[in-house]
C-alpha cells in the first residue's frame, strides 16, 4: 500500500505555473501527478484563488465565510456606535449634575 502524498499550497501553485509554461503532460509526468489531481487544483485555483487550496474549501464555504465576515464587521461597527453613545450620555449626565451642584 503506497503512502498518500500531500502537497503544500506553494508546491501546488508552482506545479500549476510550471504546467502552464512547460506543458501539462511533461509537468505531470515529472511530478508523478494524475491529470485528475492537476485539473482539480486548477479548477479550485481559478474559482477561489489560493483560498481554494485549504482543506475542504468549496465555493459555497468561501461565500459563507465572506458573508459571515461582512456580518461580523457590521456587528462590530454597531457595538462601537452603541458604546460611544453610552459614553457620550454618561459624559452629558456628569456635566449636568456638575452644573446643578454649582447652582445650589
């Protein structure tokens, strides 16, 4: 039973680049890669860029991640606005009570 080889993201990118420059057949033969593997890498890279090489990443996962990142950014902005609003209110109350104490 042969051991399964794993390739780093950088190696996959260099193989894709080499295949583009030197031809697919020669590159696959040199590295001992099946055409199915090469075309799978190529498709993932074309659809999702380097993020496509993360384990189990599909276009749907990438879309969901981007949607969640946008939602997270919006929630952070809303929280910051609420905190600023609360801070301003507390500062106004301090000034109001300080003013009323001076009146007396």
